C-alpha cells in the first residue's frame, strides 16, 4: 500500500541507523511490528496479571546453571 507520511527526519535517520538499513519502508515496518508486539504483550500482561519479581544476580546465575 502506498501512503504519504510526514515524519521527523531526525527520528527516521536514527531509526534507520539503529536498524542498520537505508530503506525507509523497512524501518517503518520494523517500527510498526515492534509497536504491535509491545502492545500485545501489554494486553497479555494485563489479562494475566502482573507479578513483581525481585531476582538478584545470584538468582539469575543459579537459574542459568540449572538449565
């Protein structure tokens, strides 16, 4: 689909640099996919409830050793 967008040149250039691409379409699609993924995860977390996990570095290291 062809669409005209007015976006900040600075934001677009930074996004393209971080994505490692010079293709505007690619970076816009990456941004949209990331936005959608984050919102879906937020909705899922809201449905499941949130837990505060207080893990220390040693807890994480122990979990890695158990794998």
